[in-house]
């Protein structure tokens, strides 16, 4: 796998959130995540914050596809404004950050 993909997302407070990411090897072929044992994915107001929400994760190892979801209750707990998220995989006992970026959390008027 290549270095972490930088991705920016927008999350509406109080609504369900879902995003799908596809990982690629340096030759642009789909990453096959053999040896995957653990996945971490969370969002925080700032990188050193002790308060965070953990994404639910669905991994398709054969295609390098990662789907992240947050419930409406989880997004309601987020602080509006710029937040940070990342996804770290443990493959063959090595931790690798594969996705990172900012998440703009917007207030919802109708929720």
C-alpha cells in the first residue's frame, strides 16, 4: 500500500453518515488486504482530543474497500466545525495509516 490517502469529508450533525474508500497499491491496482487483523477508525475535534467517535467499519479485504459509518446519535455528539479522522490497519502485525483527513461537521437545522 502507498502512503495514507488524504480525504476531506462533510458530516451533517444528527444524520446517518456513510463513506466508502478504495485502497490502491503503487501500481494503481486494488490493494488486497491479506493478513489484516485490526482496523481503527475514529473522528476527533483535534488530534490530541480524548473525546471521539469510533466509525463502524466494513472491510472487503480482496478489493481494498473500506466503508465507514456513523449513526445519527454519533454524529449528533460531534462538535461542529473542523474535525480530524483517520483509518489505521494492522496487517501482518504492522500498523499503517491508510486514510486521513479533515471532516467538516455542519449543524443540521431540521434534526
